[in-house]
C-alpha cells in the first residue's frame, strides 16, 4: 500500500500543503494550511466502493483491474 505525504511549505505569498510536486491553494497562515492538509489526509483514508477501474500506463497500454474500496494509503502531515 502506498503512503501519501503532505508537506506544509511557503507558497505564493502564504502557506500551502504539497504532495509530490503538486501544491494546494495558498492559505494566509501556516495553521490554516496544516488544518487543510490534515483534512485532506483524513479524506484519503475513507474507504470507498470496490469497483472495476481502467487506466493507461506510460507506454500507452490499457489495463483493467478491480480497485478494492478498503485499500487506502497511509498518510502523514509534516511541517
């Protein structure tokens, strides 16, 4: 199972959380950005429905598989 890491960083004149190379919207304060990151991290853990998915890999091949609704990533917030 994957882990998703939320990092609180200065961004666009305020504060944001970052996952990989993707930034959230900017927040006026560090605490507001951390609260938003904590909410987003919690939402990642909410189970969904088990259902079929289809996706294309970087080489252009299509794949079908069943995504387990309870297969949720681990999350953490730093900063």
